[in-house]
C-alpha cells in the first residue's frame, strides 16, 4: 500500500498538472478565431496545399483579419489584413524578431546555420551584422555597375530569344549574385551547372518550408529515426558540399593573388574576427545567393506579365521614359528620381503578385495583446503577404493591376502606405537594398526597350504560378516588340 507521503506526492503532482492545463486553456482561449484544429486521424480540417496561400485567403475572409490555424499540434496566428499587420508585426517587431523551430528546413537541411531561420538574439545579430556589411544601402550602391552590365545582357537575351524570357530573368539574377558573392565571371546561361546546382538547393529548401510538407516539423522526435529523414540529410550534405567547393575555389584564387573582391573574400579574411564557424560562413554565402536569385527572377517574370496584361499601365511608364530618357540613350540609375512611374509600376508588381506569398514565420517572445485577443509567447505568427496585398480597404479592386494607387494627390509616391514585400520588423530581408536596385534597372530597361503585349491566341493566365514558398509565374507567351530601332548599339555604347 502507498504511504501517506506517496499519496500526497501524487495528489500534488495531479494538482500541479491540473493547474497547468487550466492556465494553458485560459491563455489559448484568448487566441483569434479559426477553423477547428486538426490532428492525424482526428477531427478538424486538414489545412494543406496545393496552393496553401489561396486556402488561407478563404479562411481570412471567413474568420477575419487575424485567425488561428491549429495543425498537427502546431499553432499559428495568421495576419491577413494591412492594418492588423501594422498593429502587430510593426508595433511589436521586437517581440516578433525570433523564428519558430523548423526541423526539416532549419535543422536537417540547413544544419542550424541558415540565417533566415536562425533563432536567438545574439546569434541572429552576429549573422545579420556580418551580411549587413555587404548589403547596406551604401554598399548596395557600389554594385550598380554590375547590375547595369547584367541588365543590358538581360535585354540582349530577350532580343535574341524572347520565348525564353523567364530563363533570361533567372540568368540575370544568378549571374549578378554569383559575382557579388563569389566574384565569379558571368555564366553564359541559366543552365550553367553551378547555377543549376545552387538553384536546386533553393527548391529543396523552399519545399521543406511549406506547412505540412514534412511530418517531422510537427513531431520532432522523428528526426532521430534515420530512415525517416535520410533524404533530408542527403540534401544537407549536397548543399554544404556545394558551398564548400565554391568557397574553396575563392580561397585558391586568394592564395594565388587572383581573387576578385567579393562577399566570400570578405568572410575568408575576417571570419576569425567576426567569430564565425565554418558552417556559418558557408551558409552565409549560400544564403546570399539563394535570397538574391529566386525572388528577383520571380519578380522580373511578373513585371513582364503585368506589362503584357495591362497596356495602359505600361504606356504611362513609357511616356515618362520618353520625356526623361528619350530614345538616344538608355535609362540609368541616375534617372531614378525622375521616373516615379517606374517606381509605382514596381510597387504595384510587389503588391499584385508578392513572390513570398505566405511570408516567413516569426515567433512571439512575449504575450502580444491585440484588440480582444492575446497571442501567447511561443506562438508562431505569420504575416501573410498574399492576403494583406488583397485587403480591399487599403487596396481597392486588389486583383486589378493599378500603379496609380501608389501616387498621392500631389503626384508623388505615397508615404502613408507601404507593402512589406521584404518582410517585417527586425527580420526584413537584409538584401532588400540590392534587390530593389535590380528590379528598378531591369524594369526601366525592359519597358524602355520593348512594347510587351499578349499574343492573341495565347492569352496569359495571371493566376498560374508555381506552388512554392517563392512563387514564380508559370511559363507564358508574350510579344516583345522593340521600341528602339538601334537598341543594341545604345546598350553597347553605354559605359557601366
């Protein structure tokens, strides 16, 4: 028979467990509403893809601007309207600067090294400070000659083969970032083996981030079952081998005095001072490439899609290009302040087809109060770009591509509304200043050089996109008719 002390201990443990359960229930009762939670073989709606962003949009319309998704034991608060994003993601940016655990993408594929998924204030600060040295606005401005050189090649590629315009956009992005990251000469095509290998890494990583893609994210103990995660570990081995090879090539050139200054040479020269491990150094170079290629290439695809489908918007840009640039020289970065129509066109592309449709998950480090709800510390919080971009109160007729929505009554770019396509708060994309310049010069050159239109018997489906974390347009046909008869000569005459 149990002694009195044993019974007392059992009673105390039961009372403690009961109190914890009640406190947890009370805290989570204050969460925003959402569909019934789902567990395997249980009740509730299994909220998975394909095209999860569109599923979330329908949930947003049903439950309101902020809703809760309970899936396989995971809890995510999703923010799907503009003002709610300002009030939560903006006002509480310090409390949402962390990332939730990502077992498949973060621990198994990335070995815990990838900046995008890194957690811990000091750890993240060290990595972001390192990459900031090469991506801050002042540094980003020094890459303009590289961007111009590759942008001119982008136009020539389209002139030579317009049917492959999406591949040309990928070649632009890959070539430019390879030069910044590894100091490498421009690949001749997107089929360059190294470019293909690194982009396969991007695809693997993006797939692993999709909610519900891998069960190990919901049940982390599965990572200790070798056969269950062996394919994820193979992905990690392949990408770290690739990054090590690329960094090794740079190191060999440095030893011979032949290396060009780039992000990789900076890391190799300063990794001890910066306190970086080999894994951190390898994944910083890999992250620089991955972040700079996938999103930029996708955005350029949507630029040409929007121009073809909305000729009036394209014509407004071209009218201003005629006034400011003319037809006797090419647009340059120096023209930017005089080309607000180009700026508005780009802002509308970012909103109309946000390439990071779901956004990237944050983790609340403190309880966050919003209206009548409380988002408990430890909860995953998602600023859901696709739904925010379709907020009818801020962006009327959201499916219509309308760059004029970005102008104020004085004809200047609005400062009261900003679509956070580069992320929120303290985890915004550190490469945004570089990407912003790339999109500007490519868009300006593209609409200066071509009239882009739909082909009569091949209408463009503007909703046809790859079902990935970074959305790319599916291949589409468009007519690229030159506006400038001697465009090749003008591109060749310009000095970068």
